[in-house]
């Protein structure tokens, strides 16, 4: 990549009748980028940040500030640390410009802290924000992932995830949701949210599909500006964003929903034309609406990481699309750029990144970046441009003029905001089947509400709720919210009927109708990636419940909770009515508003939702021939007849799940993913040579009887190698006396303890790998069962951890039935 010249050019941006001089770095001609990942800007849409993003007085003020800043203060502005790894006191030595709270980070170590505790935390960081020589304090910019409401904070209003909002097809509603979210986020002292997501998912095996509004770029584009305006308000020249609004983030630039294999942090391996036509349309309207920040995707384009792709970040985003705000990275994602680590990556800054998201690597990155500027690896003009963009956003947010840290708990989960969320739930529901007019539920009916999702706040809220994966969200986290059962119960009682909760579908008094609420367990990225689009490929417990009720002659209504359309033809066939309810959030009453009739015989609302993603006819991905097309959806006013559907999945499910084979010939086998990790975080290993974030664990291809048919994993210091994937049921393998078999060779005996884990249970295998030479390690699954591993749901297939130097060559890792007696290694407590 070409470096930026150490001088500036100036261009004029009109603001009414005033010209704003905004310094931009001059550039040499575009340098070639390896692979086929060099963008041609003239093929991309033009756009421009509104003139009101700044003004002449602000730019002159920024000139003076930059001129008075030390190198360390400039570098500090470009780095963002996480609250779990940096204290307010650290800012006295390291003048960072931004702080974030990641998905599993809470104020003072409390993930369930109140909004006032969040405000207290922001005040503490604000008080230690760096000061310039003239005494001017440059306040930190504090960001969170408020992606479906202020989802980090118990008691907040949790809106449906984007996959549901897309089905509502209502940009005006999206703007109101943005404003309500901003009111709650800002009321806890925070001024920046990492939203909206403008992904256009094309392969729904991707575990972040629910973060996208639609697979249709036109719908995504129609929402982009609306959400930005809702979060920020309309920018006004010379005035800061209102104190009850927050900075928006258009993310993730670019094509995070277009990875070729459907895996998170993967590569978009198609031509530039499709990159532009499918994945770019949401960004121009977001930029033109005034989005103050853009976040770069972890993903690659034809193998080149976006965090190092200057043609995308500078030539396209900043120049062609005229984006004048700041470009922020994702969680340590700069460390995945070729030649980079999490603690040193001048390539990203030179490519056009303005702020590194360095949650736990900030200290080393700060020191290395200061050195890189001093030694000319990062031109001062590029650093000054990054600082200018950051200060421009801070000025617009009022942070250079003492924006108050708001603390208003009354905004969290207010009646007005919850009413908007309830409306959004109702509008997002899509009716796919309604035979015999079983819906709406008739007034006075005796209703059985069944399924493990009926009274389950975690399932209806999904990931990114209180915690990152959202698995431990509970009803008490949202005291003013309603589970779906609670909403149905209240509506049924109001109509003169009765509603009984029975998760397993058992009953003493025969019901008139059963509503079964079920679906995907909560997940976020990585853990949400799946090998096929088949719902419940193992066990099919929900299907069995539907069939049991139907065989008893009870009409059955399915309320399906999911973060994506899935192959559910067997479940649809076993239901009289089938409703795609997505991930509705905290307001379960919105489901009842559509499903239950009042005493007049009508529901409060008719079905208005329409599919914003095609619904698959089988389990194959991506979807080629859908069962229900984009835009499909029945209603009471527009009923439809649905015959018996084919239940053939169209794919070998057992082979796709690959429950017994994890690793072969030097690489993880789909759907499993190999990662290496150290105290700097984790990094996926597609194949061959790669290092963990802090370089303590490395991999490289080696020969074991054939060319590079094995992977050498070298521990320089403490770290882990892990194989993870979708949760699979290994009960059969457990009862069948299977063992984990590791085939390879010890290349360097360990100088510390080595453990082999399944899930969260570890066994000490140090003595089994103590000698150099060929290795066939067999550890029975029963050893882990004895320690409490739940083999009905295993997502971590195996994990090897070493406390110190160690090297092993891995040729194969799989489950095999064993006939010989094997002793369990000692458990690690």
C-alpha cells in the first residue's frame, strides 16, 4: 500500500453560504493490493456527509488543537480501550481518545449494573480525559453496542432484532425506534452506539444474520438514513447533536453479510460489481443522513482484510462516498491484517482507519504507534487527518464544550418507549400458515401455551442482550417487560378465556387450542454460525411436541423464534398455524395483539409483516428456490391455503453436522472452526501459518507422510488451541463408548501443564504428551461426562491448553468408538 504524503490539501465544503475548509491528506496514485481486492471508485455510488457535520469555526478550532497536541496525545485519540482492560487512572499516562464497553463488559465488573452506574463510570473516565497544554480537556468518546435498544442495561426497552424490523417494512417506525434508543442510551451518560448494522445477509448460516434488516439491499437502504436520523437527529450547522441523541455507526463496512462460506469474519470472494450492487447500498443514505462514524468489518474481500484495504477505506468510503466522520475498527480486527499484530498495525492507519478498537491491546498498540510515527511508518499527515476526524465528531457531539453526562433512569423502559417496541413486535410478525382460521384465538377460549420459548426472555430477546451471547438473560432483567406467555395470558383473560403455561405440553383439562412457542437458543457471532439451514437437525424435540398435541386433536399454533429463516417444513406441516416471530425483545404483548381476538371477535392488529428474507424450502444454503418469496406474508384480510410441504432437507444433515470428525489434513472440517488464543484474544486459523493476537501461539503447515498434511501448533507461552462449532448432541457417542482421538506427533515436550478440554471441563494430559515422537491420544468421552459436561449440547469439541512452551503436530482429531479399557487423565479443578 502506498503511504500518504506529509502535506495537506484543502477542499471546500459548502455550508449554506459559508465554505468550510476541511483538511484532507494528499495521496499518491493508488497502489496495487494483493489478490483481487483493489476497488475502482468510479464504479461506486457517490455520496457526501452533510455540510452541517462541521463549520468554519469548528475546523479552525480543530486546527489550533492539533497544532498544540503532542505526538502522544494525537496517537491516543486514535485508540479505543475497553472498560474491562483500562481504568480511568490509566488515562493520565495514556491519553486515549475513546472508551467502549464490549458485550461482556459492565461498569465496575457488574454486567447488570443500573443506568446510573453506567453514568458514574462515564463521569470517571470523562474526569480523566486528556488535557492540552492550554488546559483544554478533550473528552473521551464512550461507545456501546446498543443494537436493539440499550441492550447492555437491565430494565431498558429491548426492541426486536433487525431481522424482525425488516419484516415490518416501515422506515418511519425505524426512526422512532432510533430516537427512543438514543434517549435511553444518552440517559445513562453514553454518547455513541455501534448501530445501525447495514449488512445484507446472503447466506443465513451466518450467525449474525439477525443483525441485518433484509437480504434485499433496497430495503436496507430505505432503513439506513431513518435509523441514523433517529439516533442522531438531523445535523444542524454550528450546533451540537442534542443531549438526548447519540452518535450513530454505519457498520460493518463492507459485505459482512456476504462471506462466501457463511462464516463470521470470512471472505467475500466475488466480483466488485456484486460488492457494490448488493452490499454497498445502505452506506450512501446513512452518510447523507449524517452518520458520524463508520465501523470497518472483520471480513475480507478475496482474502484481503478490509482493515488494511486502502482502496475501500480511503478511495471509496472517504473520497467517493464523501464520508467526513471517523472510521473505527472492530474488536482487535486490525490484528488480522497481513503483517500485523493486535499491538502493532501501521497498515490499518495508513489504509484509512482513524480509530483502532483495541479493547485489551491498547497499551502495546499505543507505544508501537508512537514509534511508528516517529520512524516514518505512519506519515504525520495521515495521523493528523485521523485526529481531525475524531475531533470533528467530538465537536458535533458537544464533547469539546462540556456535554453533560446525563443520568436519567426514568428513560429506561419508559411506557412510551415500550409502546413503540410493542408496536414493532406486532408489525414484524409474519403469518405463513393459518388453516381452519385457527387464528385469531377466539374470545373465551381455553388456551394451552407450551414450548420452551413461551416464558423465556432469553429466547425472545436473543443475543446482545445484557451479555454478548444473551444466553443468561432472565425475566428479572426486564421487570417492566413481558414474556410471550405473559402477553398471551393477559389478552386471553381479557377476552374471557383462560391461559395455562405448560412447557412440555402436558395438561389436565383439554384445551381448545395450543400455542407452542419455540425456536433457536440465543447466540451472537461465531456461536451462531450453523452448517445448514435445518432447524433442530438433532433430536427434533419441538417437532415431537407439535405432533403430540396435534395427534390429540388439538389445533396447534406455532410461534417460531429465530434470528433467520430456517427450514421448518416439518414443523409447518405439524401446525395449523405458523407465525415467524423472529426475536421480538422485551415486549411479548405485541405477539398477543395480533394472535388473540378480544370480546368483539377481532384482534387488536392484523398481520402486517412481510418476509424481508426468502424462506427456505430445504436446508441448503444459500437459498436458491425459496418456499416463500421475499415479501410474502398472509393476514386475516388476505388469507391463503397451504398444502402439505416436502420435508426432504435436500442435504445430508449428518454429514453436514460432522459430529464425529473435527480436524483432518491440517485444517478444521466444516462446520467446525479452529482458533488459537492467548491473553490478547483469539484468532481463527483457516490453514497454515498464523499467530495468536500477542504471538504466544503460532501455527504452520508441516509434512507427516504427505505434503503439509498436518498443522504444527507451537506454544511460546501460555495459550490455547480450540475447535468450536454449532452445538451438537453427542449422547449417542457417549453411550457408544467413543473417545476423542488426537493423531499426530509431539515435536517439543511441554514445559508446563497441558490440558485437553471438552466444553468447560479440563483433563491433565501432560504425562501423555511428555515425549517427542508419534502420538495417538485417546480420551473417553465418559471422562468428561463424569465431570458434568452436557453431551446433549456440545459446542466446544476440544481445546488444548498449555501453560508454557510446547509444540505438537496435528494430523487428525475425531471421535472414534474404542474397545480397549482406557484410564481417565486427572481432572483439572
